[in-house]
């Protein structure tokens, strides 16, 4: 048995992966953890629907539909946005661990929050339009001096 403790980066990465399991999304589960400079978790979040009564019946989890309104895309709240909303303390100089590279919408929110480092596991997704979204996120992070670090999959 290995009694050596795991490092902080691996620990928070695993917490983000565990948090992703809370998502009800059948095709894409994303988790996020925000950690302050003292290595304390100040927020967690996962992708889900807006909080309202009967949200499972109101909002679809489908990736494809007759119209965009029949899909999850216009409704789902991303893990990063949920974590930012769930924060229990200042996010200045915090680090964000997320299981997927943030989209441009989330990158803007991250920049406004004061987070300085984003550690991520995978790219946005395989959708051809995603490369533009990821490029926009990279530009936002670069100009806002937010460091990004790709984590190896454990």
C-alpha cells in the first residue's frame, strides 16, 4: 500500500473530476474547483441547468434537436460559471481547476473574477466551431495575464 500523500495539484484535479460526476448531462460532464493561495477550496461547480422548479422537465439535455431551443446549448450553465457564482470568498489570485478548457464566455467571467491561473484537463470539444471559441479564450487569458496549464489525465 502506498502511504505517500498525493500532491496539491493532483488532489484538486481529482476534486474537479469528482465534482463533474454531479452533472446530469448525459454526454459531457464538466467539473470545476477554485482554490485560494492558502490551498483552501472556495468554490466548486459543475455543468447544469438554471435553478428552478422542475428544471429537469423544462430544459432538454439533448445535444441535437429540431431547433437550437430543443438542445441543451442555450440553457446549460457551465461548471466555471457555477463555481464563480458559488464562491464563498474573494477569488483574487485564486487558481481554477477545470476538467475542460473554458469557453470564451467563461474566460470573460474568469478574467473579471481575479483568478490568475487556470489548470485544465481537456480541450473544449470536437465541434468545428470550438476551435474559434478556444482561440478567443486563449486570447482573453493571454491579454488578461491569466496563466493556463494543461493537466495530464490521471
